[in-house]
C-alpha cells in the first residue's frame, strides 16, 4: 500500500477494535490523519465514519450516547491541549458513568526546523505545547499513553480499548505528535481477540449463599441501586431474585432502567429530597448494587442496626477521594453474574414461606399506594404546566419503546417517577454531574439505533450547556432527528434548592433575585430551528401540551427532522 503511515495503521486499528464512528473536531495537529482518511476513501477501504463535531464536548457526549445503546466504545478526535480541555465536563460524565470511549488528541510537533515530515510550521504550535497534556484528563481516564511509532500503534490502541471495556469501564486517552503520525510504518497484522475485556468477576459460592440467606431471613430486605440497568441482563436477574424472596427495590438517582416500575416490588426512587426515605429506614438488610451514592447520610440513611451488603465492579470507588458506607460485607463482582449465583443459592436455602409471603404483601401494598399518589399528580392542571403532568403526557405520546435521555436536574425525580419505564435500555442519564449531556447524547443514540425514537428531556439551563446550535446542525447533516423537550423553569433552580437546604431562612430565601434567572428568556426552540431546521414550538398552558407533542413527533417520524418543545413550567 502506498503511503502507509502511522495514521493509516491507527485508522485500521480503530476499525479492528469495532469502532464505527470517529466524532471529530479537527485541528492543525491532524494533517496526517486527514490525509490518511482521504487515502482510505480513495481506495474504498473501511474506516470509521467521520462525524464532524463543531464542539468538542458534543463530540464526546455523542460518543457517550452511542455507547449507552451499542455497548461499544466509539472514538473521539480533538485538537491538542485546547480541544482536550474543551472536552471537560463530557470526560467527567463518561468517567463517572462508566462509559468506554477512546479519545485521541494531537500534541504539538516535537521538532521545529523541518527535521521530519510534520515539523512545526504554524505559530500556534509553540503556544499549544504543554508539559503534561495527558495530565489534564489523567484523573478521569482509565488509561493514557502516547503513540510514538507506527511499529506498535495497533497494540497501543487495542490495549487502550481493553482498559475501556474492562470493569470499571471508562474513557481512555491517547496522544500523538504529527511527526509520529506522518512517519511511514510497516503493515502489522493484529488479532483483536488477543486484547479481550477482562471477564466479569463472580462471587464465591460461600458468599452467594451468605447473601441469599441474609435476604431470605430478613424481615424487610431491600435492594438499593443506581445503574445496575446499564446491563439489561442484570435487570432480569434482579427481578427473578426479588420475586423469589419478596425483596423490595429502591433506586437512588437512577441512571438507567434498573427495575420495571410496574413490578409490585418496585418502591420508587430517591433524589435530593431533604428527608428520610421510609422504605430505606425500615430495611433490616440492605443490598447495595452498582451505586455510587446509595443515600445521602446527612439526611437519609438506613437504620443503625441494618446489615448492609455492597456488590460493585468498583466497590472502593477509587476515583472518589471521600466515599464510604457502613457495609460489613463488600464484594468486587459483576452484578449480573453475582445475582445469578445468589438466586441459585436462594433456591437451595428454602426461605421461610410465611416470612416471604408477609413481605410480598407489605411491598405490594406500598407499591400500590405509590402508584395512586403518582396518578393524582398527573391530572391536568388548571392553569400552569406542572412537570409531573408534562412528563406523563410525554410518556403517553412516545410509548414504551422510545429511548429517553433524562437530564432534568431539579425535575430529575419527576422524570424518573412519571416516565414509568418498564423495559431495560429505554431510559438513560449521564451518570455524572456535568450538564449539557442529553442533546449530544441524542445524536449518538440516533446513530446507534436509527430505527428508534429518541427523546431528550432537559432543563432550560442544561439545554444551553448542551450547545444546541451545534447539536441541531449535526442532527440535520447526519439525519439523526430526535425530540427534545425543555422543562423551562426560568433559570437555574438547582442553586436555589442547594442554598435553601443550607440556609432555609437566610437572606437568599427572602431575596427577589439571586442571579440565577434567565430573563428575558432565550428562544430555546428557535435556536434549534435556526441552526438545523428543527420543528419548534413553545407551550405555556396545559391544554397545549399533547397537541404540540403530536406535531413534534410527526416532524421527527414523518418529516425526519428534529423537534424542540419549550414547555414553560408554572
């Protein structure tokens, strides 16, 4: 092959690693990669499809959304230290959300007098030279390295992907200078199967039996989870175990469909409520599964004598400086695998039938009462749109199969409660705390599942963080239409809630303005229309919601263009 360079080998390695898309924000450091892409296309050789991303954070959030549906890491290409820093919040979300992603960045050329092809020839290349560019993201990535030669570029790429796909999963980061990427390289044959993800860890038979016995003999056994549903197989295993033993399930800031919300053992979700959750308070055995924040101990925690068991792929939370719960039994294991083993042991242990029957009735009664309370909140209001009603309307309009991306912040719990998702893989959150995820993630989700209806639900502040002008341009260019509903409460309500939780009767509680409002309000729907020809509507009254949703869904499904509804909450 003519002009076979390190860049050529790099693109081949991405394809070998199962990467379908390269979400790219190109710069001067990418000249050899651009040339290699053009050469591959001229030869009709398979490489990942390039998705042009005018904003770096959107590049990684789009990859994030794709991976949440596909399960496979995608590649993101950014420009030196500047592009790496612009990834910022998206790297945080991928790290905390355990999302595998391969981030590639150039570094400034390492020569300046033309000593090698790719040597410095633009003034910016001195300014963008950093002592430790990889250090910008080292606290968030699972692996980082520099590609220095075409001799082993494929091995480095596959090793990086092995880290990305092994528990605890997450982003990885590679850099390369132009000289290395421009250099001629030998054609190295690689067998990707030699770099498999580490196999899921299991519990010992003794541990599984102990956990099954603890659940089986408890008066009020309870599972608390946040993101078990990232693996749909874990959901079915949890359902089977809970139905066998009569165990309740409580979600804490759920990032996925962890348990069917119509199952009688489902006991709801916890968020930032500044009160004790009664279900958690009465539990005598609490099994924490895949949760970074199972409760907020200053306001809400299990009873003092509760037996707490913790199973997680990363039970030490190695990237969290301050973290502990009062668990006396802690296991590093894959939750789906562990639950399967615990269920088998529960069949052997023969739990007390009378006790199981009693707790089944208890949790079924609680579940039914919760359903009645939610239904009462979904009645159409007289005057202003309420988030509970808005969410119920969206649920009815989009159906059970739609992919819902939830980024409501102060309305997060309303979205979780009133979307009432029952099918694993139909609701996702970012997994981290950096806002602006859902819009870009919707692009990636549409690319991963072109046949699916993708619905992004976000607050007005998060919508602006999500770079809508970039996203809706991309949605039109790459034919990825989705529905976006903006929960418009007039600004940042989260800072107000935080302030009141600390200073409930302070000066801020009495102030007319604490500098968090968006007045006059931006035309949120109009931004999408201007940037990408999206269908745009603003609704202010309850009776306008369902007709607007019907028109928006018609634009997405029939006209194949994105739609934004700006819903003013009262």
